[in-house]
């Protein structure tokens, strides 16, 4: 697979030496990423019904097929891509399916659904379908987008689409206090999940063009480079936008995510610490102001500060139930299928799915899952470091940090580290929008990493170096 | 751009680290607090995950456990003949909680007790489910049934003790309740409980009258006054008491008479005064001894205990009985068991038991043993002496007088052929100006060659019977008699 390229010395900044494609490493890890969830699946069945679950073969085959398709497409269309991201995403997606299936078996949740909606529909089959669609999207991205720099062309279209998607939920009725849903006929979308990718594309394209102006034209004041007033414009616009999301859609998580994403990308683009300072000041100030008049935000903060207080429990005992689930799991956990995390009730298999990990797999499992998320983020930033073009760098760091922020916001909320916000745990949680968006995110990261690690085109062929040929797929 | 990228990488690493620290905090540092938080439903789920240990009477359990369908609380409590045994067991409800023995021995019954640690560990290692231990009571099945059946439809309570040890043999209430009806966790159980509460049911069936309700003891208290008199040395059992009839209460113009104006009461001896329950003699005696001496004697029998004093815990704590600090006319009335004098049925059984046990008062108790699931005894109650309210000689004098009461006095309906029985009747007035039906009392003990095996106190609350009929001898004595017979039968 690797090409043996002789470095002629003309392009010294980028190593174009014979990098291994590492596709076989990926394959080996994918085998684990399929086997681990299949064992987990068997474990749930044995714990709950004393027998292997009947759907085990189909589930195992389905997951293996998804992994195989993913791997073959990467091998064909992005041979130099990062070898860790696909196995890690597959593992999380597979474990998520098992967790959702396990919660489908819960009598409590079944009775709850029957009394609330008249009937109970299992989420695991749907999630398997979404995973397939998500992987199809991943495949499509790798096949269609041959070079990530194509995305740069769509900078301002992305902005428009992103804004529309952000504003859309305002026109739909709120679900459980937050306007984050778009319901068109049978399709329920959480546009926020897609917006994080689309806005990352916009920010990357925009900042790539403006970075010099933003970085260089500034005054020095008390050791900080203060940006010019007119350069503050974009950051203020994004700040205002995220506050509007907070006020009109009462969605703390999304607004935090976008603002954080923008500040991170701004900082990377300009290399100016002052932007971080501004970002933190603006977000802290904005959040404090909104919290003074927005009861939904106040409730969330109160619930975070006093999860076991009577007033909190009267409204919702979700956080308390989640904390009890984590505590009851202890170090080793109760084992698959043997916990009571279904006491959480609403959103037990989406926003709160981590509580089931915490109770049934214990501290050990939680650390493993958190480290997997951490690895995805760090591999993403590694892609950014390796990328050769500023757009790719910005896009990769934007996507990775958005992913990382989302994980922090959800996991932190569920574990009572920060106030709870309505977001889903990437790959683990039940929900089509989330699975689709995150597979797309991994697809784009793989595309950037493939471009980054791909052997550089050789300098103009010279007659005395005929043997030196770049072997490039497609 | 790589420098800020590295910093972002570190920042994202810190976010992950924060989450890792938090999960360690929750699942390691705080794990036990969260796991054992009583609000955490898992605590209750765990608690009801296996059958509960049983409360045992005469070698057979009076409780049980049954599986509940469609609940995450798997096993709920059942009671065999709940109305009969609820004064002892109390209740253990998934919805309401527990009380009495069910609550006090909860760790043993659920298997969580420290003394069951070894059993628990062995069960865990061998993969067996956790098992609860049993609580073996001192109760006498036949005596309990005799007491309960004897009360019939009448409101009242019975307490019977073994005078030699303090072991409680019977503790019956009417009306009573069946704790089975609200043992579960459903709304139906909650409703059933509410219906039994005093708000809904004025008869208050969940009140443990034998232990927790105080009544004016009426004439049964005269044995305490007599004991105080004998102990003071100023009186003897068969010497005249120099008492007039009617007796004018001190510092007052009120004259106190006797039931049926019995002529025998005038200047009667202590024995004769007990025999005919003469108010005049004992009111005068109480007055002459004074409030302080009367209180002291009553306290030796167990009156005036502090609310939080655990000396009489059976282990269920009885309500404190009261001999009040009072002025002279009230003290004279308290000496015949009226005024502010209040006693529980258990207290009067203790008075009887102390006299029957030659003056030695034993601490009452109803739990004999705690038994591990493998039948090892993990705790055995040893009888304990509480006090010596009367000397053995005076106690024997009192016994002979109380035997006279049953032989040829007001308590003849307590007589059992071939057995020595001592007793005392009581008819306590209550309500303003006596307008309510009085309480009928009877206290008694039976004696065999090797001491007394049973002392019993019976109180029957207001009934529809005519007032003239309500003398303790008629209503309460037959119940006491059947309880004593039940105990004596078991001895044969």
C-alpha cells in the first residue's frame, strides 16, 4: 500500500516520505470494535433472560457489515486516513445499539411509554437503521468529496444554511421545554446536530480569509492584543446569535457549543489569546444576563446546584436519578442488564444514556468510554496538526472541538458537573440526527486526514528521476 | 497555526480529564453515599428483593412473604391472622414503612444486620440469595388467642406477663388491624392505610392500646396504694385502718363514698378494703402517706418514666404511665386510681407481676431470640430485674389479700378451680362528671407450686352495657381468667 518515494529535497516542510497507510491496523481494530459490542449484547441477554438474545446473529452480522463497508470504502477512497477514528466510532455506535436495546427490554420504560403514549416502540431497530443511513452518509462523503478544500467554496452558502437550520426550531412547538426539534410530517430532525458541521465549514472558510486582518491589526493593552472595533463584528454577531438561541429556543447546550466552537476556531486562526479572553467574558456575561430572566435556565441551574432538593425533585428527578445510577454502579458496575438506570424514565436512552454505562459498567466502563471520546477528539486535532492547508486545519480543529465540547456538555450535565442541557451523547444516544451528523463528522475528518497524510505530489518530474513516481489512488 | 492547536489539544484533554475526575468522584468517592441514599429507589428494590425473615410465635411464624407481580419491589409482607398479632409485629409496608418489631429488627429480618455478616458472605460466595434472620418472640399463642377472642367486639386491651422473667405472653387489642392490607406499594395500599388512620376511623384500630394507651387505672391501683401503705410500716394487712365512711376529701367539702354503700368498708382492714374495693380506706391511706411517698412507690412499679427512658423497652417502648405530683384532695383521688393517675395495661400487668413474683419487678420483653437463617442463635434476651417495689413479706401479704378478692370479694368471676388466683377489679370513671361509660379493669395472677407463671391486666373501654353492669369483675375478669387458663394449660 505504501509508496516508496524518494525525497528530492525540494519540499522540505512536509514529509512526503513513505508513510504507511495503516489500513490493516484499522481492520484489526475494527474486529475488536465489532466483537466487543457483540459480547456486550450476549451479556445483556444472558443477564436478563438467561439465554443468548435471539437477534444476536443478525445484530452481529449487521454491525460487522457496517464496519466492513466502512473499512472497504476508506481503503479505496481514503487510504491514508487516520486508522483510529473509524474503529472508535464503530465501537461507540455498536455499544450504543446494545445500550438502547438493553433499555428497550426495561419493563419500567415499557410501562411508562404505554401509559404516556398508549404504546411502546423499541428504539434499537430504528437506531440500527439510522446507523446504516449514517454510515451511508459517511461513505457518500468519502466518495463524493475527493478533497476537503472543495468545501471551502461553500463558505457563505454554509452560513446561510446554518442560520436557517438554527432558526427553524423556533417555529416548531417546544419538546420538554426546549425548542430544538423540527417536525415535518413523519421526520423529526434535531438541526442543531448538523449545524455544528455546517457552521464549522463556514467558520473555517471565513477565518481563513480574515485571519490576517484579525490577527495583525490590533492594539496592545495590558499585555493583551485588543482587536479593532470592526474586527469585533463577527464575534459579536455569533455571540448575539448564540444568546438568541438561548433565549428563543431555550437551548443552553447548543448556544454554548456554537459560541465555544467559534472562539476556538478564532483563536486557532489568529493565534491571539485575547480572543479567548473576549470569548469567555462575553459568554459568561451573556449567560449571566439571560439567566436573570429566563426561568428555564434558572431551573436548570437550580437543579444542578441542588439535585436532591424537594423543589427540584418535584419538577424532575432526572439528575438525582442519574447521580444515583452512577453512584450505585460503583467501581465495577452492576453488570449489563442488571442495573436500574431505567428509573431515569424520560430520555434514559438518549441524553442520559451515559448513566446506564455508569451503573452497569461502573467507573471502569465510564473511564473507558470517556477515554474513547477523548481519543476521538485528540485524533481529530492530530488530523488538524497534520493538515497542510489552513482551511483543513481550521475545519478539523473546529469539528473535533465541537465534538469534544458536546461530549463535555452532555456528560458533564448528566454527571452533575455542569448544569444539564438537552444534547445527545454522540454515537451512544438514540436519535437519528445525532448518528447521521456524527458519522458525517467522522467522514470529513477522515477525508482531511487522508489528504494530510497522502504523499505529496512529487516536484516536476525530471528526466534523471524517472523512477520517482507518485502512486496516487484514483 | 500549530501552537494554538496544541493548546486546544491540551484544553480538550483537560475537558476529558474533568469528566474523568468527576466520574471518579461520583463512582468512587461518593459512591456509597449515593448508593445508600434512602431516596435512591435501589435501596428499597434491594430490600424487597428477597423474602423477609419471619417473626415467630411458639415455633411457628406469624408472618410470611409473597411475590408481587408487576412491581420492582419483588416480595411483600404477609401476616397470618394479622389482627391477632399486629400489636406485636407492627407492620412492614413497602409504601408506608414499618413500625414495632418489624422496624426495630429490620436489619435482622432483611439480613443486613452486622451479626449476619458471616452468613451473608457465605451466601454471596456460594451464589445463594441473601436471607433474613428470624425474630423469636416470647408470646404464648393460646394466651394471645384467648385474650383476643375474650375481648370480642368490645374495645379494650390485654397484657399478660410471666412474672418470674418479664416475658410478655399476650398483648391483644380490640379493635385491631390487619397489616397485610397495606403491605404493598400500590395506591390501594396507601388508601387502605389511610382508612385505618384515626382521621378516617375514630376507633383508631392501629393504636396499640396494650402498650401505648394510658387509662385511669381505677380501683386496680389500690394494690399500689396498699403496697405503699405496707411498705411505710404504718399499716398491716389485717389491722383496722381507722377510716370513716363516707370519707371527706382533705381541704374539701366533697364526701367520697363506696360502691353500693358497702357497710364492711367502715374502719376496714387493708385486706377487707381490697376485698370490697373500698374507696374510703384507700383515699385516706393515700392522703396520710402523702403525695411524695405515693409517687415513690408508683415509680418503683414503673410509673413516671421519662419519654426517652429506655428502661421498659420491650423493645417496643410503652407509653409512660403517670402518678402525678398533685395537691392533697387530688392525691387522695389518685390513690384510688382516679384524678390524673394514668396507666397502660402493660403497666398494670407489671404491678400484678411484681406482687406475684414476691415483690421483684422484671423488665418486660417480647423478643426471646434472634435467629440467623442457618438457625444459629445470634442474640438471646436474658431476664432483667427492674426494681423491688415491695419486700417479699409485704408482697406475700398483698398476694393473700388479692387471693381473698377472688375467693370471696369483687373478683370471684376470675376464679379457676384448683388454682390459686389473686386479682383486683377496677371500674375507672372518665369523662367530665363521669358521663362517659367507665373503663372496666381486672388485674390478676395465677399461682402454682413453683411460683406464678402468669400475671394479666385487662381493660375494657366504654361499652354499651349498662353502667351498673360494668364493674371490672363482670366484663374484664372472665377475659383474664381465660388468658390465665390458656397459660396454665400449656404448663401441664
